[in-house]
C-alpha cells in the first residue's frame, strides 16, 4: 500500500469514529512522533566521538575560547 492509500484509509476510518476516539488516534500519532525523536536522541547520545566534541565545545565556551561568527 502507498502512503496516500494509507492516508485515504485513515480518513475513511476516522469518519466512523467519535470525537474521543479521534482524539486518542491523534494522541497515538503524537506518541509515535515523540518515540522517533527519542530514538534519534539516543542515537546521538550514544555516539562517543560526537559527545566528546560537544563536551569540548562547551568547555571552550565556558573558558571564553569561542569567538562569535559575526562582528
């Protein structure tokens, strides 16, 4: 099934739902988006080289070793 076919099916099914059920579907969609964001965050946080770079940048910022891009 294509994405547009799924969307059409969702629209058809939503017409048969009450307001409360539609709210629950929307909450579930929000949960799926949040889950995806959390997985991406975990992936970034597990990258030791990237995290080392971020910590170094924060230390440089705190120590005043960073200059602004624009003057």
